[in-house]
């Protein structure tokens, strides 16, 4: 049952990803991305990581997809974008580096199942898994990444204000 | 109990493996059909109630008291010609009504109808509610963009701006409830309500009510389908079954969000006696509130609506979270509770008294802010003259 669900979701994710790359229409590409990311959220559910799946859905489908929709909305003549592909060497380089990184991770990952995947409980003081709580971790072990993400968002907000301000 | 009985009957002539798959499907079938029936009846109820408020009669010809009006309307819509404009983007145009309907129905997967009664009792139920409903802004944009009609696009742009803005105060209002109950599970949130959270968290309830009204595109925030300005907004080009889906999805979503408000603030299925009656009555009361808004208030302008979200609701909700967090920490220190343990009724009562006092003070203060007073007179000026 879980295997069946996995193959269904994996196929959907791949079809979505393929649509992102090949679609000429930017809105179709956004929809393809959405399908792909939602299918990945489904895979998290098959791995018993419910909270991760919901976070994936909330941030990527509800957030990133809306962001792309905003970009489509705010950009004039988006369908007449440059088709000359002058930056293809850079694209190739980025793709190759990403592929190499992913291949390295895949080759070196520990694939043995180590109990429930969702050991970090999202709940504040859930009786099922005392000790490890998301907020405690965020404000102790991962404080620096958390603060960095905050600074990044602040910079993005200021940047958006500067770009959007009427001159 | 009913579930066990059904299970026993099915197992008498089917293998257990098949029954295991069939039982959840049966639950989904019942919930979805009850919802669709309720949505049809709600269209009738809204028309009759608003007619009553506006001193009209409303639909009273089809069946006794016009009760079959909704069914008749649905039949008419379904038998209409299925039109797609030639300039429309066909796949997205067909997909948009489904994108509207799916999250509205999916919302009910986690709603706790009674103790232990939910289609799926998720640990992070309230995160699921927010995650699923965040798709609706995409649906609004897909509908408006695919129609290839300038009024549709105006409606879609307004809709996306509105949904994105009001999601912020909505999530912050929900956070204050999570702080009080110490859980993301909707069943546990209901059980933590020794006192209904509307009394403990009055500001949170008010913010949630306003944000949900905006999230549902209901008057006074229905500017993305404002017929006096942009024809019918994002659903201008939709007819027949597709229009029925969009229209029905709005009522199912209204029902769903009302159920969530009842769960978070009105004590859910409590008190224990009477089964589903209390949950049904409370949900109907919140739905009635939305109908009442529609019968009473004029539509706001887009700048007024966005200003309300970002300049009033957002700061208010942030301060509310800080105050609530301080109160919860104080209560935990006083009663020496573990983080996440439900607060005792006495602590909730004290917090309720403090918060109700604060709410009255804040509302009195806000009514004296000059900017907001101007906002009020602008609203009054745009209202139609009373006869």
C-alpha cells in the first residue's frame, strides 16, 4: 500500500518537475512546480513525517507558488521574455554542481530505517516525545540559522520596498 | 458506535482487508454529501435571511416556504450549456473551479465533530487547516487569469492581495489559541477549553472573525467580485456547472471556517451531552453571523481593506500574542505546570477577566484615534442612504 502510494507520488512529482522545465508558459510552469512540491509533501506523509509534510505544503504550495503568481502578475509582457539562452554556460554549471551535490548526498546517506521519522515533535510539550521540541531547538541549537533567516527576510522586505517605491 | 455497527455488518460478507479500505471511504462519502446538501440549503437560507433583513420576501415559491429553491437553482445550473470563452486558457479555466472546491472540502478532514469523531485526527490539525486553505488564493488567481477578461483579472488581483494580507492576522489570531491550549491538535484544543476561548481571547476572536470574513470574500470584503465595479470579478466568465462549483465552494468554505471558529473559540462539541447538536448549533450561529454582515454592511474599498489588515489587525494581533504569552507563562509559574499542559479553569478565568478588561480598553482607545475615525466616516459616506 505504502509502496504503491510512493510510486504514484514519485511519478506525479517527476511529471510536475518535467512540466516546470519544458512549459513555455510561465503560469503552467508555476502549476507544474506546485504539483511536484505537493507530491513531495505526500511522500513525507508516507514516511510518517506529518508535520514536515504540512510545513512543506504550507510554505511551498501556499507561499512560494503565490509568490510566483505575484511575479507573473507584476511583470509586464512576461510572455515575451528573452528566448536567446545567452546564459546557457552558467546554467549548465549550476545544474552540474547541484547534480554533483545531490549525487554525493544520495551515495553517502544512511538508508536504514531508524524508527519514526518525525522524532522532532512540533508540539509544545507533547507527551509522546518529551525532550525534543521544535521551539526549544530553534532557540538553542539552531539559533544562528534562525536569526540569519530572519535577517534575510528583513533584507528582502527592505529590498522590495526600495524597488516598489514610487520615484 | 455507529461506525462499529457498520463495520460489523460489512465484515459479515466482505474480507477484512476490503473493509479496512472501505470504512474511511464511507466516512468521506457521508461527510462530503452532508456538506453538499448543507451548501445547497445555505444558499436558500442566506437569500431568505437577507431578504428578511432588507424588508423583502425572498424566494418562497418552490416547495413549502421555498425550501427547494436551492435544489431547483442547482438543477438549472447543471443543465445549462457548458461554455468556455474562445480566448480563455482552457486547461487552467477548467482547473480553477476544482482548485476552489478541493480545499473547502478538505478542510473538513480534521474538524472534530464530537469527542473522537473526525475523519482524520491529525496531530498538527490546525497547521493542516492553514496549509490547505492557502491554496484558495491560487484558485482565485487561476480563475481570473485563465478567463482572459480584464474584469476577471482585476478581481483576481484584488482577491490575491486580500487573501495574502488577511492570512497574516488570521494565523496570528490562531497562534494565541495555540499558546493557551498548548497543542496543535483540534481535539486537544477543544478539550483545553475549560472556558470557551472567546471569553479568554476576545481580541483573538474578533481578529479571527474579520480575517475569516475576508478569507471567504464575504461582504463587506467582497471587493473581488464587486458587481457594481467589475461585473462579477474572477468568475465573470463562468457559467453552468463550473459556476455552481465556485458558488457552492464559497458556502462549503463558509461552513468549514465557521466550524474552525467554533472549534478554536466557542468550545467545539462541548458540553458533552447532546452529541452533534451543540456543534451544529454553534456552527449555524457563526454562519448566521456572516449572513448578518452581508445584510447589514456596505462594501469597503480596496485601500480601506488592505489598511485595516496591515495597520490595525496585524499590530493588534502581534500585541495580543505577546500579552497572551506573558499570561500563559505567569500561569505556568503559578500553578507549576509543564509547558504544554492544559491550564486549569481558575487560571483561564483570571486570564479571561484581564483580557476582557484589556479588550474594552483597547476598543475605547481605538474609537478615539483620529485616523480610524476618518476611516469610519468614509465608510459611512460610501453607504447607501437609509430610506
